[in-house]
């Protein structure tokens, strides 16, 4: 019966419950592993890269100002491609999917703050992900005419048949950690809330006076020795 526990007592409590803690850790690992493997729809990601310039004409000598403008233009292109509803409808119609499905699958970013725009699509169908990237890259120049600049496609979108999510290993590790932490907290909390008197120190804490002696449990002592006594 304790209002607080020191580190040594906590360690002893956890050590005495080690088997249960290990079991809880394994249970958390297995549960989230199974959840990630069988209950989360896997997504397949394809990507394509676009090189952005700030003028339609290609010149041999490119100034630092032009480079800076091109980097800023990448962010403008991303905003236009994500917000141009007519463009998204056109792409979605060709892919035979809804605009929401298209928008939800897309992600765009600048590669290390360079002039390269990376366009990614993640869907449950690896072939659809690759088609989204290809058609977006094909139709993007027409949608971007209104903001000026030029762009070129770098490479092509490949079909990736390895799922990009969920990360099953990460889920399993998180499950193991949750099982470990929650089981440890539970056993420590139960020890703190336990109001039974187990030894003389608990008695002193309750009554506030020192214990002068203890009366042994004769029945228990006899049972341990395997002997009998008469009346």
C-alpha cells in the first residue's frame, strides 16, 4: 500500500510482471501487423518529374535571377495545377475517375528547392497511378499557359507494383511499443492503487506507529513444511 513508488520498487514490479509485459508487447506487434496487412488498402505510387523555365525561349546564359524566378514558378505551377478545376475535370474524364479521386491521389513538390517539379500519384491501382502521372504531365503545359513560363518532362512514369503504403514494419513496431508502454503503465498504476497491507511497513504507514512484533501464520508455515499439528 503506497502513495508513491521509487524507481527501485517500479523496477521490481515490472520485473515480477515480465512475462505479461512480453506477452502484451507481442500481442501489440501481431495485432497491428495483421491490421496493416489485411485491413488497410495498399497504395501504389508512381511519379514523374517536370523541369520548369520562366521563359519560352531557351538561352545559353542563364542568370541567377532567372533561376530564382524559375524556382518560385514551381510553387506557382503547383498551385495552378491543384486549383484549376477545368484542368482537373479534363484529366479525370480521360482517366474515367472523379475529380475528388484525382485530387486525393495527387501530391506535388519542388525537388530540393530546384527547378524540378515532382508530381506523384498514389492509388490502389499501380497502373492507374502511372497513367495519372503521364496524363497530368501531358496536359500540364496547356493549363499553365495562363501563368507563362515553359516546362519539359523528365523521363516517364513507371508502374510501381510494390506498395508504398502502409508501412507494415512501422505499424508492427508501433504496436509493440504500445503494448510495452501500456502494460508497464497498467502494472505500475495497479501497484499504486493497491490498498492492501502486505508487510509491516504498510502497517506503519496506515496507523502511524512502529510495529513492535509480528504474529506468524502458523497454518501457512506448517503447509510449507508439509507437517501436521494436533489440537
